C-alpha cells in the first residue's frame, strides 16, 4: 500500500488523536475496541501537535549482559530507521516483566532524530527529559527511569505490543497526550476528510449546548436526542 506523502501527513497533525479514532470508527474496518493504546502511555515532552509517522519496531530488555550479536543488532536497527522514508517513529517494547533500564536518553534521541525519526512510542523507560524536550523529539513512554541498566535489543523489525496495541513495522502511528492509534493503510488517504466531517458533525451538539450554558438554560432530553441524532447521521 502506498504511503502518504509529507503534505498528507502534516494535515493529519492538525487533528487530535481522539478525533482520528472517532473518524476511523466511521470506516467500519475494525472493531471499535481495538486499534489504540490502553491506559498507561504518557507523552513526556511538551509537544503540542500530534506525532505522526511510520513505525520501525524493536524489542528490548534491561536484564542480562547483551551478546555480541545483540550489540550488533543496535546498528541494524539504526539502518532500519535510516532506510525507511521519513517521518518514522521508533516503536519499542520492553519485554521485561519488571522494566529496569531506559533505552532512551539524550544520546539515543539525538541519534534517532538524525536518522529521520520524529519520536518514540515505548512500553518502557525514558530519561534525560529536559534535553530531549529541547531537541524537539517526541517521548511517549510508560516509565520514567534513571539508569540504562543493561538495556539492549533482543528483536527488531517484528510486531510489538504497546499498551495492548499490536504494531507492525510500517504501521502509520498517530499519537498525542491522550494516547496512540494505528491508522489502517486502506483508509489513510481519506482520513483527513473524515476527521473534518466528524468535527463538523459534533457542532450539532456542541453549539446548542454551549448556547444553553451561556443563557443559564437546560436543554430538554428531546432536544438532546435530536441534536445527537443529527451528529451521528453526519459523521
């Protein structure tokens, strides 16, 4: 499936991730209970616009000394990120039952940004937050950690699970402070228009409710039913 161009990706950054999730529901291509992160993923940096990019995946562990093969795997992962068309997102699953080591810090973030990554989505730890925030690299993580321990790659270019969300290499990620979702390639070119439609449809509820609040009035249940039916019909 052809990837979106940079202009199309930038347009998707104009919508928050909940709007994207609402718009995706309208395509009816997957269950409404899958395709997004469960609670636990936190945006650690101060970015105000969503992170949008294509996943380059790996699994890590912070326990046990890495083998020579595992040390070399890091450079293969660098190559994976470098060879994928920008923008990319480094999606990393810490496989440890009790995570102990941060793969991410200032050096890693700077390296990955130089290779074309815009940020990371990791079920694992990050550190050096101030420096990375100044760098303009997205840090989404489940943990904050102080040490790297024996952090090393154990797999790369493989499906990973991040807060209940399965992510495959090449998946299109949309993430903000609410969480993250995967955008199916089949609907990605039409998603921006669907987001606009969802936002416009919600005005049928928002505008009259806001007017009622301003006037100190309470809408009737029949009015709410009518407004919501209009919203659902136009989504």
